[in-house]
């Protein structure tokens, strides 16, 4: 038993060494917009912001105002696609535009009924795209963003400058998620960490690599690049729409994905249940609804995150110094990898050591996501269930 435990902890240690050295430097969390993104351009492209919204009356006012008060020097319009809300989302958005004397730059579209084979958010985005394509002069760029995102006044200028200077078809930022409650502080930074592990940002940003992703809360796309992929048609069934969009765009041109500290999600996750629901909605989708990938993921999570601390405990109990030291080395490397992301969210250094416990919770969420899918409840969101889209 001791030999098996030492073998597993040694394997876990080697995995962490390999990921730190060879897995795209994902753990550095250093893909950010630099100071050059604020330098002026000779001419400023036209931009349209498209916001899909379904029952977002509580947050849409702040989101819309953050776009209409941008310092962007070029032409800017905001298109809100009201996806059959019943809480007055459109009215709140209009009031917000009037309050800042910018109602002429806000267009509210009443969303059509959801067609078969479409995910709700993508259908709303598609309607925004079709509206813009029907205009006499379409915009140069479209910024897809969510109804719960508050943008810094200079964010659009930074995004456009990055796209123009580096000739990018897509510039996307992982916005800063809310991290105030106990459960948010415990689990949200790890969500960002795991996303970077799945899609190392330096690889996403390397045109020579196939890895592609985007963050749906903030994705600026050249309009002609969006036309080239026929809008959202090709990914209309995707529940993980941001990564699907990133892959579709990167197939034809370079993209860039980074982290933001100035664009914030207003969506609260005050308790474990709310975060659990958010994760289970798409975790099994990420695995393509495959029981074999689910089994491999659970085994991988246990090996990579739990074997090392378990080795420390067993090594101390058995008086096995080799097992203890090997497990401790793996655990510390794990904490080292997690620290840059945790620091980004203002977390305490000691919380990095809790990553094994956090990983266990995410593993349980993934299993529950599969259970919900098998029960016909997978992909439930905003009163819709998308189990049949997989």
C-alpha cells in the first residue's frame, strides 16, 4: 500500500512539474492589455455593442449605462436584444439611456421566439448580428457582452486599439467576476484558474496553436470576420458559446484572450447553491456528454489535486518521510500555480493551499451536472432546458 501511495504521489508531482513548465504557462495569469492600448489611433472604427438579455431588469440599467458613457472617440451604438423578458428589462434599459441623455444611441430589439436547434443566448446574439447586417453601413466591430457586465469607461477604446494594432479578428477579456461572499472568495478564483488550465491563454493567443477560446462577457469581433463565419449560425447549438465562437473565428484569423481587472460582472453568487447551479449548467457539456470523458475527468481531478495532500496525511500517519515529502512537494507546486490567479482576486496566500478541497467540490459539481443531464434537466437556464442540443 505504501508503495502504491508513493507511486501515485510521485506521478501527481510529475504532472504538476510538467504543467508548470510545458502547459502554455497558463498559471501566470499575465495576459493583460498593456499601456499601448490607450494610445490614440489615426482613425477610430465604428462599433456596435450587442447585449442579449433575458429577465435582467435588476442589472441591465448599470450595464447599459456603462456602454453609453464610454470615452470611446469613434462612433458607438448599443443594441439590446430583449429575449422575451417578462420583468421589464427593456424599459429599465431605456430609462438608463434617458438618464445619461443617450437614448438616441440605444436600440432595443424585441427578440423573436426561439427556433428549434438554437441556444437562447446565441439566438439573441444572432438577431443583433442580423439587425446590424441589414443596416446601410454595418459597423466595423461588434462587441458582444452580457447584461450583467459593467465596463470601465475606457474599456472599448482599449479593446479596439488592441484589435487594430495587432490585426486581430477577436479580442476577448475574461471579466472580473464578483468575489465578495465566502463562497465566491473560495470558489470563483478557482473557476478562472481551471478555465486557464483548459485553455492556456498564451496558446489561444498564438496563431500557430490550435487552442481557441473566448470569454462571452466581453468579446470584440471584426464585423467582416463575423460575416465570414456566417454570424452565429455555425455554433447555434453551443451551450459553451464563448469557446465555440473563439474557435470559429480563429479558424480564419488571429484572436487574443486576456484577463481584466476593470470590467466587472455584477452577477452575485452569494451561496454555494448559486455557484453550484452555474457550474452544473455546462460542466457535462464541456465533456461532450461522454460518460468516458466524465470518468477520465473524475480520475484526473482526484489524481492531480487530491493525491498530494492525501499523501502528506498518510505519510505522517505511517511515518513515511518519502511519501510525506513527495506529497508536500506536489501540494506546494499546486499552490504556487494557483497563487497568481488567487492574487488577481485579492485572495489570501494561505487559501492557495485549499485548492484540493476546491477541486473536490468542482468534481462533485461535474458529477451532478452529468446526473442532471441524464435526468433531462441539463443546461437549464432562464426557464429553458437545452439537454437536447448536445
